[in-house]
């Protein structure tokens, strides 16, 4: 039996899956270095996350719109050296 949340139009299973995805994004987010001095490259993230480069690109895309309430944003180094989080706005 699937329970349905009428106010949001989603089943409890969908809600639980959404919660799990948010938890995964939070983990990936926390593993992006803070500050431009030591950005993480695609290669670094492929190794660290155990994902293909295509999967890493997809995760980074999701993280680019992710808002967990902290003051950091995801930056791709202009020189192409990698990714980092910053609160410099």
C-alpha cells in the first residue's frame, strides 16, 4: 500500500527518495573544498566519489542549483583547475 501526500502530490516513497537524494547531495556538497587555493578537479571528484566523469558532471550540475542554507556557492575555476565553494560574493 502506497500512502499519498495530497498536499504535495507525492507518495511517501517518493518523499523518502527525495530526502535520500538531498542527503546524498549534502554529502557531495560537503566534499567540495572551500576556497580557491585547492580546487577539486574532475579527476579528484571521480576518484573521491567513485563515479564516472559524466556522473560527476551531473552531480556538479545539481550542486550548482543546490541550496542547503549555508552562504557558499559552487565555483568553477576560471583557469579550469577545478571546483571549490566560496562565500565571497
